[in-house]
C-alpha cells in the first residue's frame, strides 16, 4: 500500500465540483496539484454523449504533465468517473506525487459519487475506443483462483446431476440420462454386444470432457484373474465386465458395472466421472434389459483397480457365504443373499 502525500483539496475545487454535481451540465473537470494543494484547473461542458465528448481531452491534456480528470457519466446521472492521467514521460517526482494523492482527492470530494476509475499513461488511453475497451474489461467475469475454480466446478457438477422436471417431454434416447453424457454408436453397440456374447469379457469407456461424450477405450476378452490389470491405473473409467460364475443359483453370466477412479486421478476428472456414474449405470440397465446375460443391480466402485479380484466382486455383489457363527441371514430385495449380520457378543462376566 502506497503512502499518502497529505495534500488536501482547495476550497475553490470543492465549490467547483459541488456546483458541477448540482448543475449536471459539466462533462470534465481538470484538476492538478499546485503549491502543495489539489486545485481546480479547467472545466468543459456537456455537449454530447461521453464517447462523443472524450476527444476533447486530447487538447485539454499535455503529453508530459500529469492531471486528474473528473468525468460526468451519462447514466446514471449522479455518477462520476475519476481519470488518473500520469504520462510515462512525466517526471518521477510528479508521478509519485499524483499517485500518493489519489486517495486524498476522492476522500475530500466524496468517494460515493465516483463509481469507476481509469488509469491512463498516454492520451491514447483516453479515446472513445479505449474507454469502450475499459467498459468491456469491467463487465468481463472476474478471474477465479484455483480453489474458487474447483468449487465452481463442483457446484456445476452437482447442479447438472440434479433431477429436473421435464413436464410432458419424455426422453427419446434410452441412454440420455445422468448429466447428459452422449453415447456414440460404437459405445452403444459394444455394450449391447457384450450382453449377447458368451464367456467373459470387458468393455472400457472413458469421457471426452469437451464434448461430454462417452468414448470406447477398449473391448477385449478378460477373465476374473486378469480383470485388475485391464483397467487404467491412473485415470478414471467406466467398465462393463461380463463374468460367468456359479455364485448364484442357478449359475449365470453377470454383466457388472465398474466405476474405477484411482486416487491419483486429476480432481476435474474425478468430479466429471463421479457426476456421470449414476446416469451411465441407469442407461446401461435400460440398454441391457433384453440381454441374454444378467445385468447386476449393484455397482462396483473402486479407487484401486488392483483390488478387483473374485473375492472383492463376491463381497461387493453380496455373493459371500455366511461365515460367522450365530449370524442372521438377510435376504436382499434384489434376490441375492446379502452379507450376514453377526449378533454382537455380550459383555464379559465379572469375577466376584
């Protein structure tokens, strides 16, 4: 923060500015610093709009002498603009003096009437074109810090993932759910074919963030033993794993939806995949409704693809058998046997 010069406003300037505010007929008031005081120099009346009157400043100002210009704005009628004109060619002492006196000028004249300010280092900065560029810059969105940008992305992801009322307009695409991720034809065909095939295999999908579109990363035959090595280790993905097993009665070929999001994934990617996960799962459920394979009603989520083995899938899909003695079996509403609930052991008996 720069130090103030302690220079005050002259009484004549205060009266001239007060009169200009009341009359609403003065466009420019030129102010300068003379004899350790901020004084009134010259005024120009309003003849047209501000952009039409601005060229008059070219004759009012000197190329190497600083000045303050108090400008009456067009709308609203009570607002003023403060121009700090300090040419690059001015003396260093004058530059420092005018820079340290700005706050005193506004404070003494009443800072509430000045709704904008403009810094100029040459007359070229005070043309109508330059002023319009200044207004465009003021109206532009303010830059966000990295943290603010992250919070804004999270807010937008939450809003886009919220259910919206659509009235009588029903979606025509069976994969048009969630946050609006588009399914390309090859992605839809790959998932459909996986549901109709035999044996084990996997379809891995990624997201094109710019187009908000699902992309087919790969489609290949894998087994439960090679599943963990088939998923990306540092990027999120969606995977549909076809798994023939005998953990149900009768045995069946299960299509398991896997959302893999490694902990080292970029924050933006994690937010994008997380917000689209439910939509992709629901869309695939509709797409595979007529499939010869069974589409699992449970999603499998992991932050470490290397943990995806048969034991992990059995646990996530509630295929584990009851191992704890004294446990109570809970039937899943989805038709599978859920994990057992073990009755807690009572308190130990105290010795007398």
